[in-house]
């Protein structure tokens, strides 16, 4: 068997590595069983970092100073998760923590400072695939360690564990048959089983297995050390004339488009607008197209950089396209600001404005990387997206939307309240402060009362493991609102 040295070390010292994974599985279960955004999230992230250091120390690796920004990012995202109940933010906080963990550990095991963007993305996918490949390893290594160990005690423990697992599997088939065969036996076991919550037992068991398995498989994948050797930039074998030709044609169209944007949108020359088209309609009509074109331009410039041989003319044309992309981004942002002025805020409108800022900064990095070969584009993109996403996550957009829309509405119609109450509980304190004079009718007021009544019932059992800042504030706001309006 062609087994890598570090993987063999994990198998041979399974008592240590498997034991750590077992403990991690228990902590993972305590933190995350039916609790994806409680106060235990930062606890689990801290434990993950500590266990990563312990794993690395055992195989002779030490924590590097350059890994600290990744660790800080993981902590900030985990703390942000305890401050919101927005599904979008909680989901992408999870994604962000996992991605930062991957990059953090890749940096620990490999010299990644000279990798280009495609090379880094390729290695992240390889690590993900190897982790999936290694999912059976904690069990195969365990069977190898305990089953093949000459120590009779270990062999006995392994045999007992296998026997218990087999018995549970068999009883899942046999017990239902026995219960159907005899009413006395069924009644006796019915009395015993009604005190056991099998759903909870199964849920806890599955959560533990996920934590234990992923912990061991992830570090096993890192120990496989199977990334392809870095040989420098991707070979650019295509003739740059191809790139120059099609990008030049596109850049001419873009320049014409940008002139129109400057004249008719930025300078406000309205004579050229179609008849019966308002500025808000004009803004709405082109925003999504511009956003999509901006993304296409970003991908196109990157592909041209990596696929075609280096050429000063091609660089100049790509720079023109990048400059036009900036104008398109500004145009899209300007259109969205106009639309917000007419129709107020939504979570999606905040998100797209955030994305436009991110796209502009990334395009700036792409332009720099065209003229500076050693520019760390991947790390730059990671920093831009990471920092700006953390800012977005801590800003709790649903609360901003609720405060803005309430402040800018003379009266709140039923549909306005429907939208506000469908936001996450981040918006609850702002909704609770609405002046009753803004309600257009009694149906609106009743809807708000029902909203807070539901929150007070849903959040009755907030205990320490599931404590969340947004949920607690929503509960307090609901209790206060109900107390003040229950007789009105």
C-alpha cells in the first residue's frame, strides 16, 4: 500500500488522532445540534483552532504568524453569527469560516505565497475532494489500530464495539417484528420506549458522527500532501492577436456605451430618454444587465491574462475594458441609488450595492496584477471579500432596511408591514418603535401585534446554548410591545 508518511503516522497513532477527533465530535455536537447560530459558534471555532494546532504539533508543524489574519476572520464571522438571525448571513458566515479554515491550513502545510489565482482555486478543490475521499479513514484506521493491535485489551474493545453496533443494527429489524407479534410484549416495551426520545438520540448521534468524521478526514487529507508541485505561471500558448482582436472590438462598443452613460445618466441630459420613461424606470431597467456585464468583464479579463501570451497591446486593451467596467459599475450603483430613492431599501438592494463595491476593488487588483507579475491576486481578493463581507455581516442589513423604510414612509400600508415582518428578527426592535400614527388602518396594527405575539411564543425557551443577540433583543422588544398594546 502506497501510504503517505503523515497518513501512516495518523493510522499508527490512532489513539491520539482518533481520540482528539472523538473529543471534537462531542464538542461539535454540544455546539451545533439543532443550534446553527447560537453563542456556542465562537466556542466551536476556538476549539477548531486549538485542535488544529494540536494536530500540527503532533506531526511537527507550528503555527505561523501569517496565519493569524485567517484565524481572526474566522472568529469575527463566528461572533457575527451570534448577533443575527438572517439566514443569508448565517449561511455565508458558515461558508466563510470553512473557506478561511481551508486557506489557513493550506498556508500551514504549503508555501502558497507564489501561487496564482487558478492554481490556488485548483488546490482548494483538491483539498475538498481529498477530504471527501478520506471520510472512511477514521473508521478504517480505527479498525486497523484496534483490530490489528497485539494488545489483547484493544482487540477486546474493538470486538465489543463491533458487536454492539451489529446488535443495534439487528434490533432495528427484529424489534419491530417482535412488537407486532405479542401485545403484552408490545405494551411492556411501549411503556419503556415512550420515555426515550429516539429523534433526539438519532439527531445527536448523527451530529457527533459528522463532527468526528470531518475532523479526522480533513486532517488526513492535509497529511496526504497531494497538491501538484508549483511550477510558476500557467503556460500562455495562445496567440495574443486573437485576444487583441476580439477585445479591441468589444472595447470600442464599451467606450461608446460609457459616453452615453456619462452624458445621459451622470450629467442628467434627459432629452434623449424614451417618452414616458421615468428616471426610476430607466435605472431599474439597466441595473441588472450592467451588473451581469461587469461580472463577464471580470472573467474575460482574467481569462485573457492567463490564456494569451504577454503582450503590451493586449494589456492596454484590457486596461481600457477594465476602465469601462468601472464606469459601468458606477452607472449601476447610480441607477440603484435612484431606484432606492423611489422605492426604498430591501436586503437585496443592499447586497447588490455591496457587491458593486467588492467588484470595483477586485477589478482594481486585476489591473495591478496585469502590470505586476508578483502581485498576490488571490490573497488580495480574499482580503477584499473577507473584510467587506465581515463589515456587511456585522451591519445586520435587515435592521438597516427596517429603520430606513420606517423613517422614509409617511404611512405604512399592509404590504409594507408584511415585508418588514418577513425580515429576520434583526428588524424586530425597529418595528417595535413604529409610531402608531403611521399605521394606515387597524389591520396593519393587528398584523404587527400578531408578529410580536409569535416572537414571544417562539423565543420562550432561550437558554445558554442557543443564546443569540438578535433573538434576545427581538424577545425583549416583543414583550415590551405586547405589554404596551395589549389593551388597545
